[in-house]
C-alpha cells in the first residue's frame, strides 16, 4: 500500500471515530433529562473512606448498604445501611463488621443486598485479610433493613455474590454471580432452587484463552435465557450466556464496552432493554481510570450504546455502581463518589432513547 493510500485510510478512520465520538457524546447529553434526582446518601458520616455500595427495594422503600472506615482494607471497615423514605435518606447505621468469633478483627469486603419476591431482605458480605482467606456471610432482615439477624456463614465451597445482586428468575431459581481472586481471577455462578438457603456451583465453559474476570452482573433475558457481564483485565467487558436457567454457561467472549479493570452492574428493564452502568474507559496496566461513570443501553442483548454520563471529572473516581429497577419502573443507581461519599441517582428509563 503506497503512502498516499495509507494516509487516506488513516484520515477516513479518524473521521469515522470522531463522528462516533460526537454521536456518543450527543446521545449522552440528550438523555440528561432522564435524571430525576441525585443526592448523597451519607452526608453526616465523618469517615475517611466509603466504597462498594449496593441497593435494594424492600417493604415499600429503598435500602442501601456500603463499606466505610478509615481506609480501604483497614480492620475498622464495616457495613453501613441507610433507608430512603421517598424524600430523603435516613441516618446511616453500622450493621456488620469484621470481628470473628475468636475476637480477631478483620476487614470487610463488598456488601450485596438481595430482595427476593418472598422471604427476608438479605445482606451478603465477606471478611478476611487476603482473597484466599475471605469468608462469606449472610444476614437477613424481616422489616426492610431496620433490624438484622446475626451473621451466618455460607456453606463450604460457597463464595457468595462477588459484588452485584443475585437475580431471581421467574421460576424461583436464584442465580448469584460469584468469583475468586486467590488463584487468578475466575468467575463462577452459584445457583439456588430453595430461596437462597443452599447453593450449587456452576462454571463457564473453558475458552481458547484465559480471561482474567471477576464480579459478574446477571441479566435475565426471560425463559431461562441469561447473560452475565464481567469485569476483566483484558481491556473490555466480557460476556457469558446460559440458555438453561443457569445450569451451564458459555465461554467468555468480549462485548463492545471498554473496561478499565472496574466494577459494573446491570439490569434487564421491564421493557426488555438491558441497562448497564460502567466506566467505559481504556485499560491501562498498573492504574485504574474511573473518572467517567456512564449508563449504556442495549435493545438486542449484544450491542451497547452510551446514553447518559452520571459523572465525568478528570482525576477523580466514580466507581462500583449498583443498579436496580423499583416496582414503579424507575431505575436507582448508587456508586462511590470520590471514595468519600455514596451517591444515589434516580433515573426514568422511559426518557432514555
């Protein structure tokens, strides 16, 4: 190929990429009226570190939980919970910490709320110094997060959900997206047919190359068709699918969402579209870029379009989103805001085009 032809192709590629960027930015700006409200959940909390939020709808109101303490992985990190009255968030309450039965105090990892159709609200979390020593626990609440049971350990060989909420399917089966990090990053799924009392472990099929993946978020495409999107160190979000209610899963394959080694969450909306919240930024080995947090939409479960920026500020961190759709059809997103607050954004998905 001669120099002039190569230059022409480079110019055309630049024009196409520039046009795509303009279109994507315009789409995000045009959907800004979909945000109905945005507020900080924990403004009274005088704690240096906050991270890893989760949200659920239980007993007619929203409940959020997150980690807070002096710094990430410190022994004083605990799980805090707040409830939303419909107008404002109540005062945060510490409900769990890393104290073990022998009196040793450990750090706490990734709380996850899960609200099944029947049964109590559940709070999963792990405690331990290193990934190989993480021990998963579950607490339950019969009153929508006002009071909680004592923590109970999950069964042998069970990890619990890694970051994002389990999904309850139409037939009552519960699927949790799980992963381990002590022997490389590996995804698996934990499947319950008895209301999350006991679990069976299922693994994705092996692929042609190893993918370092953790923290699956599960999309329910109805009638036993499932998809899980996973965080990776491979530059993109990857996907695995099941067509038999989560019994078996395909090998990981990339989707067109950049991933900077950052957590994401997603939900299949009532209207059938998939809504994803992620940091769609390039992966750079050795550092995490999480300065932009974006909502993406898919209407066909395989192509994804950026439609709304929740945050975009250079050299800051907006990360670890959690997302649900409440019974009134509104979407609720919580996420880490600069590692010092947890933010809640309420979205009307009918305004996203």
